[in-house]
C-alpha cells in the first residue's frame, strides 16, 4: 500500500515518473551529441591564422645575462622562453660532459607589426669557459623585411679541438640590428639537446655517393592540413600533397618524420591571386630545420599574382656521416627524427594583392628504405628525439600537432561520441527497467 501510495502521489502532483526521467535524460544527451556533431562539422580555424608564435606550453622562463658570471644554466632536453632587446647580447650557461655533442637552437620572435630590416636577426654562438668560440650561426629576415620567427643554432662537437673536455660552456645570443628597425623587444625560445657519443666509432667522412638529382614533385589530390604556429605545435605530415590557406605576414609550421636512410624532398606552391598587381621578390619563404631546430635549407619565390612554385635543394638520405660534409644542406641531414617545414608569407603581399588568404600547397616526398641508427652509447636528451616511432608515422597520416589545434577538436568529438554511445546504452537499460517498474506499479494498483 505504501509503494502504491508513493507512486500515485507522484502522478497526482505532476512529478517525474521513472520513464519520464529516463526520456528527459535521453533528450538532454541527444542535444549534447547534436552539439558535438555540429562542432565536428564546423570548419576548423587554421592553426596558422594567428600572427602570434605558439610557444611550447612547457617552456621554462630564463633571463639572459649580460655577462658569463650571471648566466643561468640550460639543461639538455628542456625548452626555455626568454627575450632580447635591441642591441643586446645575452649569455646562457651549459654544464657539459666530455663526450656528448650539445646543440642549442634559438628562435627569435619579433612582435607583429614591428619594422625590421633585411639584415636584422640574431647570431648564436657556443663558447668555452675561456671565451673561445666553438661554432656560430646567424639568421636574418632577408630582402622581404617581413617580421616572422627565425631560428639560429650553435653546437659543441666533443671532438673539435676548441671545445674538448667537460665543464662550463656558454651560449651567446646577439641581436643583429639595423638603424632603421624598430626598438621592440623580441621573444626568444631556446632548446638544448644532447647527443651521446657512438658506441663504436665509424667513418669520419661524408657519404660520397647519393642520388642528388632533383626528384619529381609528388602528385595527387591535395589534402587540407592546417599548419601550427610554432615548432612545439608543428602539425605532422608525411608523403603526399598538403594544402592550407595563409594570410600575409603569417607563418605555418609542419613536421615530417624522416628515418635513417630516408631522403626528403619538398616543393611549395603559392596559388594565384583573385586580383591585384605588382611584384613581391620574396613572397613565400620555405625553410627546413632538422630535429634540433638547426637550419638545413631555405628557398623563396617571387610573385606577380600567378601560381608559382619553389623546391628545396636535393637533400641526401639521413645519415650520421652527413655531419662531415662542408655543405650546409647536406651537413644538417645528420639525424633521424622530425624535420620541420616553416612556411612564411611576406607581409608586403597585402599591398598589391590584398589580405587573401592565399592557397599554399606542400608536395612532400619521403623516399628510401629506413634502416637502423648508428648505435649511440647512451640516451639523447630529450629522449627519442632522433627516433621515428610508430606514433610519429601515425601522426603523419592523421595530422596531430604538439599544440593541439583541430586534432584536439577531433579527439574531443570522438571522445564525446564514444562517451555518448556508452551513455545511450546505459540510458536504454534504465528506460527498460523504469518501464518494467512502471507496469509493475500500475498492475499493483
């Protein structure tokens, strides 16, 4: 009697029956799933649509010092965020062992809208405790004078005379200025990488024979793949044809897994404009960086409004011995791992051809059969930086990015649909059970 009274009171007061509650749950869930589906159907915002640089979320903040005495240490395997004012020279420290090679790459990030000259840029050098230089590299904006992220690197190679032995080393970052550039402070992102010695010494000369003919560009239908806004968020691509849209002054970052023994070739195309006139001498810049973010090669194209293309120099297959070459674009192909493609569209393009966006197509070829690595005596830092993993190959197909982007949206959608399926099944059981209880209560009356 008590159970019948409770059920009847609920009905009489207009309360929720078990069936009604289950139905409401299904309705709410359906609305959530519809919203999720709508989210996945929306066109993803291009990861490169923002002019801001995508720093690594794990960056540690470090201040550059005006002297070696106050230099803060960088740890191999870590990434850092710093800054560089106009005319400045700053130091960072490194404690190194006697056998490992150490690479430090510095990405300079000028603020959007700043004024730069062709010779503006940065110089990065590695020095021992006595102040003697080991190596240095520089990076400038070039004739386009379009502000965008540029990277330069320095290395301590353990076998070189000036940099033998363990102890304290210093990285010096200098701003290469021009009198007509803005006085804005630039952001810096620094990476430090250690490469262990080989377990067994090998040949110390560069490979003499490799196919240096310019390969034919990959053909086929282009697949859309939005680029990232920084090295950390570079979007993975593999062999194929990839397309994105880019506005003047913007930069896109991609990464390509290239294993030991494999040969990379890349062609970039800038599509025709809908209107406008004029000529931009360096409208599109295509740069290649290796896994330690060291510059390998760079190419650019002029633009009059019709479709144009440019290709990187023929690159050798990835081999440890390439480091002994005196040619930069051969020397840089010394590791397996993720190679970065950085595409920049000159800001001057807007003057004659409008804000766009303009279609950019990348034709990527990864030829050759992968083989085992050289056999390191220890582990590099960060771990797996010189490996191509199964996850790397899968990401090149699906287009995952270190910084998320539309891949995160896809994961969210898949997770939402998957969770929704489980909830629908659960609510189905609840509904059936509720109906049985409802019928049993009605019969009891």
